[in-house]
């Protein structure tokens, strides 16, 4: 018996009746031979981990633009914290850890440079609209591997697409990542905001601290335990009403005091202007795009769509470097 088949047997034997079994996947858009060692979701996890878009996350903003300090979160460390939270919950509920990890590692691949500021800018200037969750799916289906995509399973792509608050994934594992994303960013953004002296622990309303805890560690512990306790034996991922309402209230508090705080977001307007000018520059000088993107144009892709793809894939520092190259005056010299 192949190693993969043994692992699929273990899934059938051990995982919850509500788990998504690897052998029951709805499959890939392009059929391909099975791996003799890894079930399909583990294979997807590995493909995401090794792709270029994943590596670029280390130089993309989470909340604070180009902070001076080594300990602020980036889009990559956020992704890893989401994965850790999600795997803890999945393991306790005997759901498919490989599927959870693949969704978690891929959920933010489509984020722009400069965090949500970049997303809002591209969404406002591109007529087709821009949403990072949809871009994440576009990356794994089309843009990675020079236009071949990663050919991931349907379940992983569904979880990536539907990880936002207004959406709902089709699998239990996707629902875990959807909640784990919020748990991660609310708590680590509080930690970063305290580090950056944007707020203090005492600024957090007492009504939320009384329910969730007075430290980041305690709040994470409360939220993760609450999800596990309230989801055991159910075909859903849920929380108790008091904890859920406290988390929603804390999220609203963060939007009011951190995510829209001029002190924390003071450089966002410059970042938006930078991306705006790059967008119109590349539309006017389309030949400055790399060959992969020019090939997409020849294959019939819309010009502005391709420019969006290129800009969205940039890291913060690469976007700044390109802006300086095109728009900053150079020192005059005699050749």
C-alpha cells in the first residue's frame, strides 16, 4: 500500500465525521497523478509554502507602514499566526489539519503592498474592482509559476476565497481559518499598537477585557478555547454569544482607535499616491512590465487587470524602489 493511502486510511479512522477527508476532495481544475507520499491537501500546503507570492509576504505591511523596529508583524508573520491558531483548533476538533494549514498559508497571498491602503487604492482606480481574497485565488489559479498557477484543490481555493467576515467557506476547515484570521489580527494588532504607543492595555474597554482577558496571551487562550468548547460534536464552528460579541466589539474598537488612527496610519495617503501614480505610469508605459505580464496581454487579458496584478504582487520596498526609479530626479553627471 502506498504511504499516501495509509495516511488517507488514518484520516478515515481518526478524523471527525465532520472533517473534510483528503480522498473526498472535489479535485483540481487540471487532473494530475497523485503523490505516492502526500494526500492532496498536504501537497497544496507545500505548493503554497514554496511559491514566490508566499515569500514576498515577509516584506508586505500588516498594519504599520515601514515601522522602525524588528518586532512588528508583517503580512507573513500574520499568516503564520493564523495558521498556528487554526491548526490548534483543528487538531482539538479532529478536523483536517493539512487543509486548515493550506488555506491559512494561502489566504493573504493577494494582499497589496502597504496593507489595506493599497487594496483600497487599487479597488478605487481599477474599474473591475480589487479585493485581496479574490486576488489570492487569482494568484494560485493563474499568476504563479509563470501563468500555470498552483493547480490547488477546490476546497483550498474555496477557503482562501471565503475567509473574510462577509463570506462563508464550504468546509469546517475553511470556517476555522475564517475565525482564526480575526483572532490573530485583532490580538497581534493590539500588541503592535501597544508597542508603537498608539494605545495602552488600559485603553481597551473594560467590558471586553472582563470577558476576553487583560493580556494578548489570555485573550488568545479565551477565544481559542471558546471555539473548541462550543464546536465539539457540531457540524459548525461557533463561539458562545458573550465571547463572540466581545470579539466583535474589540474589533470595532480597533477600527476606531488603530486602523483609522492618524498616528498609526499617517503615511497611508503617501502610499496610496505612490500606487496611484505607478498604476497610471504602467498603463501608459505598458512595455515596462515584465515578460510574464506582457504575455498575459497577448493572451487577451485586459491591460488594467494585468497592471493591477503586477502592482499587487509588489512588496512595499519594491514599490518604493520603482516609484523612485520613475518619478524621483536623478543626479546629473557627465558620461
